[in-house]
C-alpha cells in the first residue's frame, strides 16, 4: 500500500506540473479522425500522402530515451506505437509528455510511418492530455517477439479482484474485452433470430406484487408510499402469458431475473434470461427454436457450430438428441422409473446426499434422482423431455401419459441451460395446481409457486395453445466463450462487500 501511495503522490505531483504549464488535464473533448484499426486498414496510403491523423486512447507502455520517446496507445479497436521527439513537439509539449504515465488518456496528432524494423507507428506532432490517471494500473510485463508476437507475464488474473474491479480487467486484459464483445454478439443473434421469426419484443415489470413463473426464493423489497411489499422478479413468464392472452401471438423479452439463492461457478443471484412465447405451438416447435438459436449464437461468437469448452469439443449443429427423463434414467443409471419403489428412490437419493424438502412426492423425487445420476453424462446437446407432472404447475399434461408433462430442459456440458413447456392454458386446472403449490409450501417446501389471482383471471378470458421457452444467457456465454466461471461472463457479478 505504501508503494501505491508513493506512486500516487508522484502522479499528483505531475498533475500539478501539468496545471503549472497552463494545460487543463481534464478537457472536454477531442476530435478523432481515426480509430487504430482504421489507421492500420489504410496505413500505406496515409503514409504515402503524409496525411495528418488524430487518434486517442490510453497509454499502455513507455520507453523514454532523453529527447525521444516511444509509447503504445490503445483504443477500443486496437493498439499502435507512437514516437515523440522534443525537437518536433517543442519544449512545452515534450514537458507535458514527460508528465504522462501508464494509464493516462491522451489525444495524438501526427503522421503514419514505419520504423526501421517495419513497425507501423505514428510520428507525433501534437499531444493533448485527456485524462490524467492518479492511481497506477497494475502493470503486466510484456515481451514482444521478433515477429511481433506478444507474450504477457504477471497478468491481472485474480478472479476475485477482476470481478470487483472489472474496469481494470477490461483495461488490462484484451481477452476480457473480447469475451464481452462476444456476449453482445450472442445477445444480438438471439434477438435477430426472434425478430426474423416474427416475435415482438416487450418489457414487463421487475418489481412485482406477486412473484411467479418459477420455483425459487425471491428478493423482497418495500414500496414506502404504497406501504406494500414487492418482489424482484424471478421470472417474467406470467406477464408474457398475459400478453399472449391479449393477442401478442409471438412475444419475447430479455430480462434480469433475481433469485435469492446460492452462488457458485454456474449460479449468480442476478442473471440474464430471454423468454419467448409462440401461440398455436407446442414444446416440439420450441425445441426447433432452441437448437436454432443456440447454433446461430455459436456462429456469431466463434464462427462455427462446434465449440471447445474446457478441452471438450461440443457439436451444436441441429438437430439435437431428444431423450425422455425416464429414458435417461434407464440409459445412464439403469433405473426403471415406472417400477422402482419409493424406498429404493429414497435409498439412492440418500446415497448421493440429496434430500427432498417437505413431504415426499414421487414425481419430484424422480426428478431429483435424474439430477444426481444422469446430469453428469449429458455433455453433448440433448433435450430431456417429458418430466413428472409434479415438477411444474405451469405446463400441459402430456398428451399420451397423464403422469408426465410436456416439458423439456436442454443440457450441454452437464448443465441445464433452459426450460420450456407446452404451456398450460386450462384456467380451472391452473387454479387447482397453484392451490396445490400453496399447500406444498405450507407443508415445508422452500421453493413453491404462489397463487396469482390476476394471472388466473387473465387465463379465464382465454389463452391459445402456446409454447414457451426460457434461455439462460449467462450460461450460454460461458459455453460459447469457454469461460469456466459465471462471474467472468457477467460484467459486474454480485460479491460480498470488501
């Protein structure tokens, strides 16, 4: 800390010196003519014409030698070397340049030229300080090879610090910038697919008087003026279904959902999800949408439908495998879900350290049995279909087996990456299932669905047959960018206070 304080004092002294020179170290704007990538794209012609270029960005390296200096300037598109000479800049501007540090933002005027080693650079004829940094950035050591290849040592790698100070992570680690560029490309590809297929984008409430659409613990807040408790949404499902009732036949929304649950490498309490609903469709149609969205997002992020995640190749090319939950239990655990006894289920769950909250319900126990025995085998994309009826109150009963519902969860890399239903649209049955959920909550289950009378009222006006999907965007980004921890797929994840 004392070293940091000494460096900050030195920078503050330079800040004072800049002011003494009559220069504002925090001006209002700079008229840029080129980004670095554009400068490189037309470098030869700019050099031949001795054209004046104006670039700006952060200084990320220095090499001073008496009355000359080299530095590297980085903007959002790339980095380039700049070359300064006192006899060109003049005494005042070269004095300003001597007051600059790693991390300062500057504007540079000059001409494109190549050094004797052939490195494309800018010969500086003017320099403006745009923002003096008074706190030193962690300085990674770099080694440039004979062919310009860069090796970085002492990188800013600490996950905790990178997550807390994402601005430093972005400033120092090009790979982090690229990951979040890919995240944006992924989101845009999803949005474009849905728009191209006739879906309409909407917005629904984050603050909800009654949370719903999933089985999860909510965050609770309070509205002072109305003197009422409110919940941060755990899902937007019930609001999107209201819109289907109102006549929006194809609707979607990107949302931040909030679930008051644990944090681990694949879970964050605040996460991004896209949900979409299509009238007159069922879960079979939703599987087609899902695999198309995922494969196209892979193309947008990587240029291929085959990705590498932690050394394993995963092929996202449609069509994906379809496997019932009972079929998965038979295939991966040798369990016949139709004939296994409840005592045998309990014994296997106990062996795996799993517990059923509240009263024992066979369908929920079979779902838990699937999780502890099958999930780890689901590496390549697969739709796990036809779940036990008790697993959700919002899904249609299976058309050929009343013990099941028409639900699927897609899996990749042993992760559940989404959820989808043939949506229940019978208001009488929906009411009874929500009543059952309330009773299960009273029986000790921690995560049950509350009653929502207005949602039932909406359904009573009539809701067409509908298919619906929810996709976890953060896990998608993890998979498509080979990111092992969800914190590195979210710009500002939730962390304990420092």
